[in-house]
DNA sequence: GACGTATTAGAATCTTTATTCTAGAATACA
DNA sequence: TGTATTCTAGAATAAAGATTCTAATACGTC
């Protein structure tokens, strides 16, 4: 085999997450990631070919974690709880929430991604698009641009908005916003949805 | 006096805006700003002591432009149109909209700001907070944390959310979202507001 | 027309980070 | 024990960009 590893990918991704959530993108230097992990820089590069790929990995991990629960609920046809999932997930994962909702992927990992990373990203996007589409279909019997817009607004955009300013301020989203999300959900998609 | 100026602050702020809106924060280098303006780097530094201050200026200009209309409408006690102002303003100012809604101030101009810039920023923040507060007061007779939360959600967060994904995609926000914003507004703040 | 000043010009320098490279260490296994 | 292999270490290098500096230019005024 070879020498026993003291550090693995997760160590570095965790460190990057912490830095990114607490101090923003500029603070995520390779030296800082190494420092935060108590590792030498070389070990970071031993696991990730570049900073971009490290951040891509972090991003995918977060999106995956978020989407898993969201899609599960949506597949159960439980739109309301899918909408509420964002709020709940963020309360449970404040650091991840900050990264997901306060930053754009392109501003973090700007360069080219290796193929496998690109594919994982596309997979996640495809998955959510498909599920939104089929939920829309079940709800309205068709999924025109207008229908999709409406569903996306209630299921994603509003929950996102409800939570953003509190993450920005470093606070846990207050209890009250669940009701905002819920009320908006019914207003936009109807009581029966 | 001295030599006639070929370039003024606005030239460079405009160039920075274009770069930022079209290619993101990383593309706004001092060299790029100079290049985009057809000016030498020296002239940029003649107007702005640092990149941070240039971006601060850009940010303040945009926030000011947005807030002006928003506050005017709100002062008229026309909450609904204040909410809709975001959508309309973004349609009219797509580049500025992208900057305002897709980026965080701290991620753009991270360093220390000179006092005058800091004061202008605080002035804008104070102004909007006060106006939101007095609108809330007029609407509910008091302005507790809960009331403010509710008003902020309907007036700022939801409009923001309704527009964001379309800016991200480089599109003009479609017509339909005005209705989403409106319906949500009434749901959250009541018909009489 | 000489002078002071605001500006343009852009080359040179400084900093900050990512990335590369060379050595050394630890482990499994033949 | 010898050897291939996987990691750790961290110094050296390279690149990108911000910032500084020195000179050269135009304009208004005296």
C-alpha cells in the first residue's frame, strides 16, 4: 500500500467550508485550508489538483446534501414540505446554508472543471429540473414555461428569499418565516396542491 | 487649472459596472477597467485611491439609484408599488440589477472603506431601515421585530427572490412574476395594506 | 511665453497566492 | 530486510494583479 494517510479529502473540504462560511471566498486560500486542517500545503495538493476543484467538491457536496432531502419530499408529492425543507435544512446546516445561498458557484470555482466533476454537477441540475417538472405535471396536468415558473417560485425562490437575509446576518432563520413560506405557497399554488 | 481631463470617475465606474455585470467580480481588475475605458492605469488611480474604493463607489451608486425610487414610493405609503419597484427597476437596469442582486457588498469591496464612503453607506442603510419602520408603524400601529420581519419579507425579500434567477440566467424577468409579487404581498400584508 | 497644476502614460515594483518540486517518512508485502 | 507506494513537509517558483513612481502633456493664468 503505502504510508497511512493523516488527511483525506473531507478534512480539507471541511476546512474550506468553515473558512468560506465564516470569512468569505477570499479567505479560502490553499494556505489557509492547509493551516485550518493542520496539514502542509503539499497534502492539500495531494488530494486536489487545484483550488478550483477543491471548491467544486465543496459546492457539489453541499448541493447534494440539500437536494437529497428536497427531492425526497417532492417525490412524495409533498410540495409544501419541499418548500419548507429549505428553511429547515438551513437551520440544521447554517454553514452549508451560507455557502449555498450567499454565493454563486461561478464566483467560487471559476475555472474549468474536470469532466467527472462537471458530470456530477450536471447530474444534480438535471435531477432537480426533472423533479420540478414532474411535480408540475402532476399538479397541473402540464408543464408549460408559465407553470414551471410558478412552481419554481413557490418551491425554491420564496424559501430562498425567506432565509437569505438571516444567513447574511449570521442568524438562524426565525420561526415566523415558516408561516410566510407556507402562506405564500398556498397563495401561489392553491390550497389543494 | 491644469490639463483638461479625458476621463472622470463615471467613466471608470461605468467600465467597472460593465465588467462586473458581464463577467463577475474577478474580471474587474484595474487593468481591465482601464482597458475598457481606453485609459491608462494611472488615470484610474488618479480618480480612485484603490480598487476597493472604486467598487465601493459603484456599489453605492447602484444602491442609491435603486433605493431612490423604492423609498419615494414607500413614502407615498404605496407598499404594493414599492414591492413591485424592484421588478420594474431591474427590468430597466439589468446590469445594475445583476450587481445589486447577485453579489454581496463584502465580496466585492472587502477592505476598509474611507470614512466618507462609509458614511454614505451607513446613510443609505439608515434611510431604508427608517422608512421600513415607519411604513410598518403606519400599517400596524407598531413595529415589533415580528411586524418588521413580515413587512421586510413582502417588500424586499420576495421581490428580490422573484427576480434573481432571471438575472442569473441573463434574462429580463418575465411578466408573470409581477403577479406573484403582488399576490404574495396581499397574502402577507393583507388586502387593505 | 513662462509657470503652476491637473492629468495622462505606462513601466517598474510589490504582494499575494496558487502551484510545483524535491526530500523524507511510514507502511505493506515479497 | 529490501522495495514499491502513498503521503507528508515545506521551500522554491510562477503568475496575476494592485499599487507606486517618474516623465511627459495640456491648459489656464500671469
